[in-house]
C-alpha cells in the first residue's frame, strides 16, 4: 500500500520525494562507488591487484554507463521514473554486495561491471523526477539538493569506509555487503511509498513516450551532445584523480588517515558548495557564467597538484572540490532546459548526456595510472593527462548555448 499521498501533490510529498532522491544518490550511487577508492589498498593486498588493474576496476562503472545510461533514460520516459528507479536500486544493492565475494581481478572487474549497469539507471530517473516536480529557478535548486546528496555519499563513504567501517565490520567485504543492503531498502521505499505524479509544467503529462519517438526528438539537439562532451572531459579529469589520489598520497609518504582525509575534504566541500552554486545560477539566471570559472580553476588545480607541497594539495582539494557537484548539477540542468527537451524527454536527454559523460572515465583512470612510475611515486604525468581532459571540456563548453532564464526571450 502506498503510504504517501501522491495524488495530493502537497509540499510534504514533494519534500519527501526530493529527500528520498537525494538519499538514493547518497547510499546507492555515491557510497557504493567511492568506498572502492579508499578500500583499494586493502583489496589489492587481499586479492593481488596492481595499479593498472585498480585503474581498470575503478573505470569499469564508466564503461557500464556507456552501455546502460542512455537506455536508462529511455526506460524512465517509457515506463516511469519511479518504477525504473526502484528496481534499479534493488539490483544495484544486490550486485554491489556481491563484489564482496570476489577473489581475483577478473571476478571483481566482472561483478563491478554488472553492479554498475543498474546503478547508472538511477541518475536519469532522479533528474526526471525533479523535472516532473520543479521548473525554472526551482529546478536548478532541486538538482542542487540531489547533487548534494551525491556529495554527502562521497564524503561519508571516503571518510568511514576504510578507516571505520572495514575494521568495525571485519573487512572490506562486509562493508560492501552493508552498503548493498541499504541500497535494497532504498529501492523498496521507491516501489512501496511513491507513485508517478503529473508534472508541474503547464501542458505536460504522464503520457508514455515511444522509444523511437524519444530518440528521434532528442538525438538531433546539438546542445545535448555538447553538454555531454563537456561532462566527458570534466568527468574524466576528476574521476582519474579521485581513484588515484589516496594511493598516490600514501606512496609519497602521507599517512592513510591524511590521504583518505584529502579525498574526504574534497567530497565534503563539494557537498557544501553545490546548493550555493545552484542558488547563484538560479538568482542570476545564467548557467555558463557560473560554469566557466569552475572549469578553468579545475584545470589549473589538477595540473599543479603533483607540483606543490602538502599545504598546496589541501588548498587544491578545497578549491576544486567546492565546485565539483555544483558543476554537475548546473550542467545537467542545461540538458533539461534545452529547447525541445522539457519534462517529457528529460529522461532520454539525461541518458544521452550521461552516456557521453561516461566515456571519459572509462579510459582516464587506467590510462593515467599507466603513466605512474613505481620507482618515482611523485611522477606528475597522470595529473597532467587528467588536466588535459579538463582542457578538452573547456574548449567544447565554449559552444554550448545558454539556457538560463536571463537569456530567454522576454514576453
């Protein structure tokens, strides 16, 4: 029985759905991913992984995303975001927990790939739910809230997974079992307590869109491709750094707590920064003016990271981290606001955008890690490569059209 009155459409229901969406990002998507970064040292010692193999495992979710996230958007538009997301959370929880049963590189890679397929179904559905309930300035803020949920998961997952949860639960395997179980609960909450709701947009409806129609409508839109390519470069830049940073810092002499702490600070500030950044974009009515400085700061920061001392690393983690999730929230809002998309095709547009976004992180972790020199742990070349991905994002973003309300025709 549905315990939430979806038909009423009141503020309480809207708030409940928004909080549930944010927590889904926290537990099902973020914590199940980021825990691997800080657990890699323990996992590598247990099942025998080298740096390149760690990079391959870390990049496997992005590879799965290329194969699944576009179809996830189509499914959300065709069958409803709530149903699709609930099933995806349950599958991601089961398969995420199953990673704890793996015993070698091949099995861990395979199960990580399978876990990532349903996990990547979730973001398109979350953003479609937001597009159903919010519009205009409120939409970018709602996207900021769920992105803050993602950042919270990255922060908590990086902070406690290796240093608290693994010792307490008796090993990295049990950490994955716990996080998987929480994800199953999130899926049940979606299926049992939430139903589809008519969009708040005038003229929009819950009509199921045929898959072929969705593809024909969204694929020709140039802005969707450009935003996706921008996120490809940006995601490749940061995904490579996030996966390698704890190991890199340990290898150059940092303690485990300090190395994990740098990643925790990065994620924590990203969580704190996302809503103010979304509010700023909503207030000034512009998206690109907010995102351009972020790209420039990120490129410079990542390029300098291996060249500075310990204090400099902390400064870079703060400056780059505070804008990470905010950048994603505002950039993905552009996809929904683009002319010809709207709430009806939001799932497909998000799916295409995130499919492109997933391509960069497939190659960047393993490629960057391959440039690391075990004889010289301080070698800067991986970070230079990841900064180059950020530069690619900056060039592409120059061609994206502004969608904020300030640039819309005045009636």
